C-alpha cells in the first residue's frame, strides 16, 4: 500500500519493499487504521532502516573520497559560450552582447564576463568543455544526464540521486531525520527521478523559498503555525490517545510512538534546525547572495553538513532561453556566479570541499549561433552537440580544463565526454560500483550504469581530473 502525499512528493512509503505494496486482509487493514495513518507511515520508514541488510550491497570499488554530492541542475540548458567556454573572437552572430572573456586565478582559464566570482575560485573547480550526447529534447536529454542510460529502452532507470539514496542511504543503514535525497526547492518534473526503484527513492522536495523571511519547508514548517502551537497540538494528541495508553506493551504501537518522536524531531528539533538558515551570519548570507538561488546553495551546504548524501538544486526559473536570452543571462548569470562561488568558498573554508562533490550543468547547452529571427529575436535554442560542466570537490582536482571545442563552440574538438563518463566518475569517487546490480521489482537485470547498452558511448572516466 503506497500513500501519496497531497503535494505529490511521496517520500513516505507504506510499502515494505519500496516498490509495490503487499495485499492486506480486512483484519490487517483495521489494525492499521487503529494505529493511525501518519504513525504507521513513519513506523514502517523506521522498519525499512531495520531491514537494511535485505538491500543489495553497494559494491565498493575503492575507498570513497566523496561523502556527499551537491548537484546544481540548470534545467532548460545554459549557454556554454556565454559562460564557461567563451568564444570572444567568434563574431557578433555568435557572441551577441556577451562578447568579453575574463581571466581567472588560474593562468590560461577564462570565463564569460558575467562570472567574476567564479573567476576567483577557479583553482577549486575544473571545467569539462567537451560534454556531448547530441540529444536536443528536454526530457530525453535530462534522463541521459541524470541516469547515464539511453532513453527509450525497456527499463526506466533511477536518477543518480535515487541511486545515492539506495546505495549511500538506506542500504547502509542511513538514520538521518531528513531523507537521503533532497531537492531544493521543486522537483524538475522532466522524468521520474526514482525510476523503477519506486516512490521511496523519490527526492524530498522542500518547496518554499529559502530567501523568504521564513523558509517554509513542506511537511516541516507550516505557514502560520508557531512552534508553541505545534507543541500544543502534540500535547493534545497525547491526551486523546487513550487507545495507546491502554496497550503500553504493544510492539506496533511502540514503533508508531518512536516514529512520532522522529517526526517531531524533524518538525521541532534537530531536523528543522538544518533548514533554519537564519542561524547563519548576515555576512555569510550576503556572500551567497540574497536571492533564491544563493540561499538554496547555503541550504545545500547545511544539508550535506548534516549528513545528507545527495542534494539537488534545481535552478529557479530555468535556462530555456529561446527568446530574451541575453536579458535572462544578464539577470541570472550574476546570481549563478554569486551563489556557486559562495558555495565553493564556504565548503572549502569549512573543510567540506574535499568530501563533497559539486557538479553544475543543464541537460544540454544552447546553440552557439544566435537566432535573430522572429519569434526568437536574439535567442539560443537546444544544443546537445557540445556543452560545458563544472565539477569540484570530493576527489575532483581544481584548476583544470577537460576537452575543447572548435573556434565557435559548435563541436567537440578534443576529448569528448559522455554522460556515462561523467556519472561513472562521480560514482567512483563516492565509492559506488557502477556495475552494481540494482533491485528491480520484477527481477530484471539492471545495473547502476551499463556501458554495454546498444548505442551508449563512452570515452572513459575523467581520470585526468580525479
């Protein structure tokens, strides 16, 4: 039995397996009804942790350098030539108004003019300028970049975040109050992130706005409800719970009580504190940027600091700039620069960058040549032939560039990098065996990555920056 939340995020699952619920008798249904739906959901969540030894082994290829991952997903696709692979000599039809490149603190590496903050942090990250998959569809390209598998195959594979939730979360006894896969603030919605793993492995999407006066995390912080009122509600519930008081030794009720305590620890205790970014100094918040993206980056740092294995930041508003491209870049580019530079600097200062992978890209890039024709009037379209990725921390070296594009940024010139190469490198640094078998509800043969898939291309792991 799976219970959908009204907000359609489903991170609580009544299934004992996480994929499909068993049939129950009328007697069992009545028993569950007495226990109470909310308590049962969380109780079975605790039961999942107790059954962690039933999950498949993670398959450790070597010592893990990365303990956590922060993925900054620029959904819609960000222009590589306006950002991390500038082509200042390509001409106005290619550069538009963003014709300047700026130096960084690493000799020989330049960025687009909108990224002065990242230019000061270039020693902390590497750029992959030859990412390619030649897929121009939002859904299919996102699936490729998030799973490493080809779209249209028989199986719907889980995203990298869901794989982390399984192999770095529940299968190794993750006990955190916050689910092991978190999205700030909205799920991308382009495909099912959990794939065949089921709703248990979907990300917990926070909702809310971390830049607001109060970060109203769904299911944790309710609008208009004070802590005192939440406490009063809990006390009233306990007074009314005569059934539970009459059966103090019932193991199911004891499990439900433990689950209730866990829920209130999340709502009123340590779990809630993780999302309370007001505890950070005003100066640090200013460094990240007082905008939604900047404060999402700050919240992501707090989450990995608290032990969450995988955090995705879905850039608010996206980068699907078919029209108004340059106006959007002038607005969003500086925000991306400030938030991402602030994150890298903060992680480094706190000693977290060595154990935290940060990777940032969209599902593809944008056409290097500007489309001046109506209705686009100066836009850039979908472009999967070549685009750029920023990687940092967790075993990735800084101050390097992988691959190169031609003079106008239209094709890979040297060292192509495919989705399976990038994701495989992240898995390796996290100590996850890319050949590990994934549990399929029908027993089908499925693995984290499958280099042997028909049509799947690979040029090898990113050993030059690992």
